[in-house]
C-alpha cells in the first residue's frame, strides 16, 4: 500500500469540504469528487468490516486485500471515468423478534468501499445542514444522546402530548426521483450524482432473481443512512423548523433518529393540528405513516402526576429507541419520566440468548460463560440507564435460568438443579451483575 498516504489527510480534506459548504450555504457544490483520491477509498476499506457477509460476487475482504492497492486504484479509475457498474445487492430476510422478518441488503465489499468513500465526502457538506434534533447515523451522535435530549425536554418543557410516529417501510419506499432532486439542491458534482443514481438503480438479487426497484434504498447499504437523512431533513426537519414551529402556540420538541421520531407538545391544540397535517406532508414525498402505529397520546406533564405511583388518569406510555417512556416516582419520591426496556426488545434479547445456549450447550462451560458475559455486558451498555435496574435484574435472572435449562439438557440421565448450578457453575464462572452505565440528570435539578 505504498501509494496510500497517511489517513490523517482524510480529516484535513473533510475539514476543507466543511469550510466550503459553510461559505456557500445556498449553492449546489460542484468541485467535490476531486477530493476522492487513493487515500479516500484506502481509509474507506480500513473502516469496512472485514468479517461481514460477502455480496453477490462472494468476494471477502481478505480476497480483496490480496491485491489491495491495485484493486483500489482500479475502483477509483472506474468511479471517476463513469465506467463503474454498481452491482445489485444480495437481499436476505432477518427476523425482527415479533415473528416477522425485514429485508437487509448486502453489497459487495468493493461497493461498500466506494459508498463509504462517497459518504466521507458528502458528510461534511450535510453536517452543516442537519439540525441538532437529528441523531441517527451522524458522526459523534448516538441513540443515548437522543434519549437524553428527549428526557430533558419531557422533564423541562411541560410536555402534555406526544405524537409517536411510524413511517411505514421507509427504506423500501424512498422515492428515487425525489432523492436525486434533493441531492442536486446541494451537490451538483457529476461523478457523485451519477454514482448515487447507479446505487439507487442497482436493484436486488433475491433467490437468484434480479429485480430493479423504482423506490427504496437497501438497509445494509453504507450510503443508505445518509440518503435517508438527506430525504427526511427536507421532508420533516426543515418543514418542522421553518413552517411548523413558528405557528405553534405552545412549546414543543422533536427528536429524530433516522426514520424513527417522536414529537412532544405542551398544548393539545398544537398536537392535534400537526397530527392532522403530518400524513399529507409525508404523502407529498411518497411516504406513508403507519395508520395503527402512529398515534397521538396523552402523556401528561410533571405537575399533573398526582395519581398512584405518580400517574394521572388517562396518561399513556410510548416506545422510542428500545425503551418504554412513562411517568413514575423515583426512589426519593419525586416525579420523573422513567424508561424501561421495551417488552419486545427484552423478549428478543432473551430469545437470542436461549438460541445460542441451545446450539452451543456442549461447549466447555468456561467458554459458554465468557460468551454470555459478553452478551450481558453489551445488553447493560445499551439498556443500563437510570430507572431500568429492575428490568436489568430480571434479564440477568432469566439468562441464568436459560443457561441452566440448556446445561441440564447436555445429558438425559440427570437434570441439573439450581443448587448444583449455583455451586458448580456460578461460583466458578459468575456472570456480570446488572449495572447502570448511563445516569440522567436528577429531575429536581431541572
């Protein structure tokens, strides 16, 4: 890789692109693709998972690396000359946890590298455009930051109503024509616009049959999250900021993570007006709100939580980013928004543990313990937030029973009792206890 320079030069280029974007906020930027030199796909390759499933060409990252510099140079030449042909993505169905499945697209490794290189150039442009309430798939932003901002808003803005929105099959219904038009508003570089168009038109390979799609961008594609954010930035975020907020009588908060978003309102009148107009706004861009999963609910403000356990009559809960949000009392007796693991996420995680234990029950106990410890640490890292300890403890306890169940089935001659399991397994191979990893600011300080 002698021709690939120091990867630190990439961040310098991105800073330069960001500066140009700030200086020309209302112009479509033309000179962008020249920033994609051999350094760019080189770093894109390093950032791409090496153990990911291969695309339709069956080429792995290890195969690609055998002649890495030559492959990257060829890729760069084809991208710049317009001869690059975007291969269709391999589509597979993965379980969602509710008995249903969702399609995931698996691009080829080379396609992932080129998509990531283009994202590295486009990201600095759009990071000047995107609003602070957009969190999904953006550098330096996370789901926990979105959850924390939502929590603070619910606690401090006297939110009484929440609009819980579900965009039906968003990634499958994103309109290609609209997507290209929105991209051209800010980027007119022919190489980049042409590549994005090729990816939108590449189609999918499913069951050996190739299908071209007139809408949608594959979940699993490297560039898909950025295209989704560009699309919803125009459809929702700018509309909310420029047209909706100035017309509201009360305070409100919008938090969006990719196509998943909630809106909180101080006043019922504002909530009902937005609820009525939102389907028409999305329909204008070929999108549909799920009629059953999109709902306006009475959430109640902190001052209204006077019922048992701090709940007033008629107040509902809502789900967002894996947590159920509801009002409740803290250990000190104060009223606060509480968050617990969604039941569906709890069941899905426990089911995954059970499947793993069944499939690997004949492994050495020490190996099983190490793997389960990693699973629990990962679970606590996401769900270990203030107020969720009871559910975390329940999950830990259920994992122990699942492990005991499948260890007992290693032999048909004798079932392992809890006493034997505790003494001979848990004392030697204890699993990590539940813990709170992320703490929210005390409600009393707001």
